C-alpha cells in the first residue's frame, strides 16, 4: 500500500503542476499584455489556443494511456510543459507565445487521464471514487500556486525568470514521475477480466476478420451513442466551464476593471475557488454516492445556481460588494466537484479497459465549452472597447448563457435515454459491445479478486419521478 501512495503522490504532483501551468497565464494576464504588446482579443487567443489543444487531446490522451500507460504519458507531459513554459519565458511576440501555449496544452492534456487511470490500478474499488475526488481537489492547489506565489514571483523577479523557474519545476516533476510511477497490482486483474476470448486461427488463403470487431475510429465515434457518456460530457460541460474561464483568464481583469479590486485581491478570490472545492468536494462526492440515480440532478442544480449567481452579479449597478463576490467564487468553486461526478458516470458506462477513453470524453465537455466562451468573450471585449472599458468586461460574460442552455438540454436528453434503456431491460448507458465485455469480465470472478470494480459500476439507473 505504501508503494501505491508513493505512485499516487507522484502522479498528484504532476497534476498540481499541470494545473499551475494551465492557469499561470490567467493571473499574469495584465503583465502578459504589456510583455507581448497585445490587447484583449490576442490575450484571449493565447489561452483559447492552449485550451483547444488540451480539449482536442483528451480522447487521444485516453487512448494513449490505455495503450502505453501512465508513466510514459506523465514523463512526456513533463517534457512538453518544460518546453512550453521555457518558450513563454523567452517570448516577446504573439507567434512565439502561441507556440508556447500549444506545447503547454499538449502537456496538460496527458496528465489528468493518466492520474485517474493510476488510481484503480493501485487501490481497492471502495477507495477509487473517494481518491478520485481527493485527487481532483488537491490538484487544484496548482491554481492557488499560480494565483499567489507565482504572481508574487512574477512581480519580484520579472517575466523571463519567473516562467523559467516554472519550466524547470515541470521538468523535475516529469523526471520524478518517470522514476516512481509504475503499473499497479490491480491492473493485471483488470486486464484479465476484460480480455476478449482468443480469436480463431486465420483461414488459409485469406485474412480472418473477427466478428463484431469494428475499426478503432468507428468504435470511438460510437461512444457518443452511449447515453451515460453523453450525460458525463454535458454534465462536465455545464458545471465546469464558468469556473475555468474565470480562473484561466478573465477573472482577475473582471474583478479589477469592473469591481475596482486590486490584482492581489482578485488573485485571493480565485484562490477561494480552490478552497471551496477542497471543503465542499467531499460533500458533493457523498451526495453522488448516496444518490447515484440522481447524478443528473446534481448537474442541473449546480448549473442553475451558477447561472442565477452570475445574473445577480452582472445586474448589480456599479462595483459589487465583497460579500457578493465571495458568494460568486464560492459557487464557482462548487462547479469543480460537481464536474468530477461526470467521471463516475463515464466509468459506469464502459468496461474498465476503456476507462481512459471514457474519462477523456467526459473531460472534453468542459474543455470544449471553455475555449468557446474564451473566444466569444475576447471578441466581445475587443468590439466593446477592450480591457479599459468596464462595460466590455461586464457584458462579455453573457456568452456563458447559451452554453449553459446547451448543457441543460444535453443532460435532459441523455438522462431520458438512460431511463428508456432501463425500461427496455438493458443496463443503463452500456452499449452491446460493452455489455458483452462486462459479461466476459464477470465470468472468472470465483477464481480471482472481486474488488477491481468501482462503486460507480454498480450504480442503479436513473429513475423518473
């Protein structure tokens, strides 16, 4: 068990550093505008590019982790983040900074799926959901590192040296992961239970084709037919993107320009998002475990509360009082734990040997909405007068509402389809191929261990009331 915790801590450190690099440009938004000589639209493009690369890499990252393992992925991530932040340290132009953010996005994309893939390999099933929640929340301390210590370092030693320090830290993290991370004891049991029967010998004079075996691209596209995967995608999307847009780029400029707070106060408020996730995350996790049939309700309630809070803040005349801003960031912080519920939904929808891809698709939800919001907000601010116009900073946040509407519709439709599957007698959210794999996996249970299946796999179906 000590080895398991050592591997988990090494992977967690890699995740903390990835979140730190992901959000470092957000707290340095005003300094980046001066360093690179760009306006609001170009500044938004940097973060947008990084997030687009991250989002596009989620499914390939899941496939890579399923095939080559977390150790190779985390080591590669450390190298890419080192190159990205090192390039940003030397950047004085839009083009060079754009290359830097592409590298950061590529490195970031490999981390989260890798960390989630390691947990079931090293820990019994009863601990997997709890450790998934804890890992996600502790990983967000990287956002706190970028909001306070890194911002102080940036002001103290300057742009080049501060980002150079960040680059070296990511390289050391990758080396540490390479030295410590390895395949866990539960991985072999999982692989044995999900293995397909041996294929029949090839017939002479022709190439054998295994019945029911679709090409890999077709199998990945078919994931979208699984209602549980769609529910995970839209649930993650609706609960996460507002928090990400706020912390990645536009939170500090909004608090400074509209609500007349200092950059330090803005950074501290962003840190409160992390504190909220750490404090309330276990409660959200317990609710998801206690009421697995109502996970869609968790998504819908969090989206509704977030949208309502933003409506009050945006409609407030002039600068909002501090208590209201605190309420806003606390509500945004709840979105993080709520989005983690999507990974439980995704894991319950596919067999274990496809968890990497399942979690990648779920993670794609929030990270497809985030770049869309960043892009629209950047364009809106540019058209309305840029960062110097408080009205532009205020009304650009209206770009969130269509995305929330899309997420709500997606959640409702996916939940409806899951209930229809349940009424028809099928396992909720499990396609025929996955169901067959689960039956194959469950056959040797009397001969092997029985604790490789997470509690999310046994969750009851969604119910209509």
